[in-house]
C-alpha cells in the first residue's frame, strides 16, 4: 500500500465507541470506581478526554477540575467555560498558587534563572525551548532559556545542565501538585483519575512522572495529536478549542508545545512517525509529504533519541 498524508486518518466514530467501551470496563469493572475526575485546561487533549468520559459515563458521573496558578494563561478559563457549558459537567476550581508557594516552586526556579540572567525578576516572563531546525539539521535536544523584560526586550541563552535541571525540577511541582489535587477529588467520590496524555506526549516523554503522568486510566495515549484533532471534530468540541494552538501552560511567557519540545508541527511530525512506525521507507514518507529523505530521517532520529532518553519516565518502580 502506498503511503499518503491520509494514511494517519482514523474512523472517529469507531474509535470513540472503542474508547468509551474500554473506559466502562476499566473504571467500573477493573477499578471498581463510580465515575471520572479529569483535570481540564481548555486544551484539546483534556477536552477530548472529558467528552469521551461524558459519552461513556454520562455527565453526572464526570467532574472537571480546573487548576490555574499564577503563570497560567488568562485565555484558559474562557475555553474551559465553553467546554463545560457544552457538556454540562460539574466543575471545581482549585487555585494551585498557594501550594506552589509552599513548595517554593517560583523561588527555586527563579534562583536558577538568575544565575543565567542576573537582571531577571518577577516583572519578567520566561520560557525554555529547543531549536526548531530539526528538518534542516539533525541536532541534539539542547534547551535554551528566554527571558522577556517588562518593556518587551527578549534575551536567549543556552542553559548549563545544572540550571536546566533545577528549572525543570522546580516547574514539575506544578504537575505533581495538580496530580495530588485530582486524587483528592477522585478519592472523596470513589472516582477514577483519567489521564489526558496523547501518544506524542507519552511515547516521547513530554510529561512529568507522577505528575500529569499519574492517572488510573490513559484512554488516548495510543493516538497521535493529529488523530486527537480528528476525534475532537467528531465529538463536537467547541471550535475555539480546536483552533487554539497547543501550549505548555507551564512557563509565564506564551509558548507552544512545538517550541518547547516537539520541534516541528504535529501535521508533519505525526505523519513521519506514523509512516516510520508502519514500516515505510524514508523515501516513501518523504514523497508523500513533499520533503527530502534526509529531512525525514532527521525527524526519525529525533523521535528515537527522545524515546531512549525518556524511557525511565514510562518504567514502573523497580
């Protein structure tokens, strides 16, 4: 069979039925829980998972937990409101900022930032990310730090390993604190925590161990981001959410998931990955996507490196 841009397409109706059936078995029969708790952010993945749970269990057995903190985008809440209005689920808002101050998340992060940029203070915004030239050059995953001053001046430097590790370790308190909050609400209702990681995040390590990787069920971890968008259209997720660029919502400066980790658009990444995974040659994939074979191989190499480097995130305790 010839590889094409359409090879990655799924049958959203059949996939929805399959996932919902499995959710019922996993939550009701295996886990012996009465419903679902989901952290919702206004992003495409959590929106799709919420819609799937509503189909599987009914809206009365689904609770959406909204967990903003001081670095969260102000655009999130209007998106969440559109989602819950449509699917009529109960929601709980938990401000995570006090917990993160208690963990000294911001202080620990800012100490490391100031070792790179001494002028950095609370008036600045910041983000970290990878170089975006993976199609043109087969480069390693080396992170840079960007700060943006109150008057808009932007500076970027490559991060030394110690500062990178401290910034990430401090920032990971955000996901781990949210996981604890989800389990509080799940346990008080005898519900299951439903995870929202897709295949891109789970297989390449774009999640925090025992943070957003901590859940009872992961219903969409076998689906590429491109396929999540196909499900979203079928499930009639609000258009404002479907057209929104996926972001990390971890750092104070606006940042796409592509900038932070994936290094190229999902439209290209997913199709290269899908073709490689299904045994097509780099030449066949390149021809279907109007790319060079070397460009395709660069992306495959990057996928392999990420999988190998993050294998420990997917391992159970030894």
